[in-house]
C-alpha cells in the first residue's frame, strides 16, 4: 500500500515544482498597518486587472490580513511587509480585516 | 478578554472539528487515542516553532513562503485523508464486521493510524501557529497575562467542546453505516482542504483564479458565522468560491473516489495489484 502514499503525494504535490515560475507583473498598491488600523482604509483600484497589495505592518505585533471577499488570508509579522496578489476584480467593493484586531483594523478595496 | 476568546475559539474550532472526524474515522482501532494525542502534541510543538519562524517563513521564496508552506501542509493532509479513505475501502468492511462481532476495539495497523496522526498534527500546527502569533501579539501589546490566559482558555474550551459534540454525534451512527458516513465526511473534508490549498497557490500568484467569485452566498450563509465556518471545515463550504478552488474541490473528490473504487474493485477481482502504476498512467 505504500506505493499509494507515494503516488498520492506525487499527484497532490505536482504543482509545487512550478514554483520556479516568476510572479506575474502587477500594479502595486501600498497599505500600512499602524495602531491596528489600515491606512488608507479604502483603496480604489481598476477592475479587470491583476494587482499587488504591499501591506506593511508597522506595528510590533503580528496581524492577519483576511478577506473572504478576495479569498485572501496572510499573516504579517510585526514590522514587516507582505505582498498579496489580487484580481482581476469585477467592479465592486471588497472588505478586508486584520483578523487579530477586527474591531479597528477594517478596510475595503473598491474596484472601478 | 472577549476578543481573544473569539479568535482562539475560531482557530481551535477548525482543528477540533478535524480531530473529531479523525477520531470518528479511526473508530474501533486499538490505540487510536494514543496516536491522535501524539498528533495533537506534535502539532502543538510544531505550531510554536512555526510561529517563532513566522517572519522567516513569510520572507522565504520571494515573500511567498507562507503561501507555499500552507499549501504544502494542506496538500499533505489531503494526501493522508485520501490514503485513509482508500485504505478503508479495502479494509473497512472487514474492520466493521470484526467490531460488530467482537464488540470491542480491533487492531487497525500502524499505517492508517499514522496517516491520522499526521492529519491531526497538521491541523493543530496550522491553526495553532496562528493562535500562538495572535496571543503573542496581545501579550506584547500589553494585555494582562491573566485576561489573556483566561480568554484563551475559554476559547480553547469552547472550541474543544464543539469538536466533542461533533464526535458524540458521529458515534451515534450505527456501526453498519458508520464508516460509509465518515468516509464521505473525510472525502469532503479533503476536498475542502484541497480548495484552500488552491487559494494559497493562487495567492502566491502560481495558479490562475479562473473566476474570482463563482457565486456569492455570504448573505445566505456567511463563512464567518459559526455554522458557516463549521461547514467550511467539514465539507469545504465557501461563501465566495473561486473557479480554481472549485476545480480543486471537484477533482479531489473524483480522484479519491476513483482510487477508492479501483481498490475495492481490485480487491474483489485480483487481490492486490499494481494500483499505483495504474492510477498514475
């Protein structure tokens, strides 16, 4: 039965070797986390394009950028930056939160 | 205190539900308690290590380390769950018959139990590392130790209680249908985890999204609600699924189901054949 484990691992892991491919080119949008708030809390972006959010956590504590609307979830350690690729988006509003400080850390992406 | 309780509860709930399913799926196996406890312990230690190296993991692979790490953890769990279901489709019938006949636990063998140990450890590792990071943040932010501990423990207890309830519900299913039901849950659980993995790989810019939102049922049943999150863990429910996520979901179900069918068919006809080569070709 151990061939099974092996073959399943191969099937499940077949996408990982592709990691060598370069990240796609995308326009950058910078968001800063400070005092458990997003700045800016509202980001207007063009619809129908791939985008890159550069989220810089200036707090000393980690934060989790989370958005069900964008299907994104990423822990950003204190005093560090994270790249998050999104889109192409349909026109509309997409909420995101900092899961660890949901009462203050709230924002939205508006795609036009 | 309430804030920490809710976050810890949410993270613990995901792991607790998976452990409940794993406990159910290995029902009747001698020593499963020890195996799964070991999985929890390994996962908890792993969670602390992952949390300690969160920055390093994030920065790895051009800032996409976290996505690859999460995807890898999820896909290994999918492989283990798949393997378990395939194993059960070969041995489950006999196992259930033995349980009924003997009226007590039977030897299941090391392989399926170690698969369940890995699934447990990975679930605890993933959710646990986020919990550790969150609590560390609160502690560093000056929240009182006692409030933190109290809030965290309350969340842990509530999450564990729901997992326990699910398990109690599962074991009420009669033995005759039991493994058929847990088999389905394991199948859907694996498919949901695969869809999550697709999300991370898309987040890393590795897979196309295909369709950013196939539907939006967040008004009907929010993934953030308790029931929505429970369904998310158990059957992979997403209120705004992506195209690539749905494809991973369906392909995982079809692949595991096909392997299960292959094995149970093979067992009836030719005994143990060269399944791996056949499934690969």
